[in-house]
C-alpha cells in the first residue's frame, strides 16, 4: 500500500484543510446532539422521541457505510452516497413533521438547526455523487496547491 495515501477514512479526513474538518465536526455534533433530546418529560411521564433516535441511528449507519465505501473505492466523492442513503429518509420524514414538532421548545429549535445543516450537507453530497458518476471522483489531495 502507498504510504502517501491514507489507510483509513479518519486519516483521509484529517488530511483535509481546517475549514473542512470543522464542517465534518459540525455534522458530527449536529447529529449527536439528538442524544440530548431522546428522552423528555410529558405530563403523563417520560417519553422517547423517535425523531432523535432516527437521527442518531442514521448517523451511525452512514458512518459504517462510508467506512465500507472507503475500503472498497478509496477517498472518492462516492462516499456522499452513504449520507444520501441513510440521512435522506430521516431528513425528509423530519422535514414533513417539522410543524408537528413545532418551534416552541429546545427540541424544535434543534430540529431547525438540524434541517439547515444536514440539508446543506445532502446538497453537497448529491453534487459529489453526480461528479463521481461523471468521472470526477478523487478527493485526496484535491486542495493541494490551492
């Protein structure tokens, strides 16, 4: 194996410019923040928010899929497919439920932040996957010399 090429997805991400690593961390924190909202108090007792569980589950499923894709094809734009496959169904479901969830709570405000940040990411992922399919797939060293 070529030692100049990252052996893991984490190594590849670590080789990116700081602004891109901050973006990745923003996505991680946005998804994992859902853990704070999984259980909440109602008048009748404690309840579980399935939206929060779905957000966290989709995050981990996408991470597993991205690592698998990385080991199959390397650090290429196709990695965004994992987000599209696992985040999109949850995103659409939550988007359709946003008025039911409402904005009058911390969870409601979190959902707005989630929809904005993940929506931007899914747009970028769609562009990346299309670029991959059109032959522009390599990600490693794309910022070299910039």
